[in-house]
C-alpha cells in the first residue's frame, strides 16, 4: 500500500468548506493555525492565481503561508481579499 501525507487543501472543495475551515481556525485562536488554514485555502484555490491577483510572488506566498512562515498582516489581508473573504470584528460575549 502506498500512502501520502494528508493535505487539507485536497478536501476544501467548496466556498462553504473554506469558510468553515477558516472560521474554525479563528475560533481556536492560534495564529499559526490561522496562517496554515489561509495557506491551505490558497493552495486549494490555486496559489499561482492568488499570487498573480495579489501582486505577490508565488514562492514568497508559499513561504509566508507555510508553517514557520512569517507573513505580514498586509499579505494576510491581500490573500483574504482575493479569496473573496473579509474580516469582521465583534465583541466577545
């Protein structure tokens, strides 16, 4: 039997999947998990297209959004916008 590593990007097929995945990451609150989730969604949507539409280099996006990367907040906001998402704040209960 041949196996390969599990990749979340392979399972993010719909907009709803992607939004639910990112919401779960934000609910957890771990910045590295949020970063990884954004990277997984970007890979699921096509990193080349994301890079082209943000004006950022594909390789730099991969590095920034992979575990251990350190994306700027501006990069995160650009990627979120290109993904058709927005951040909204609400008071904690």
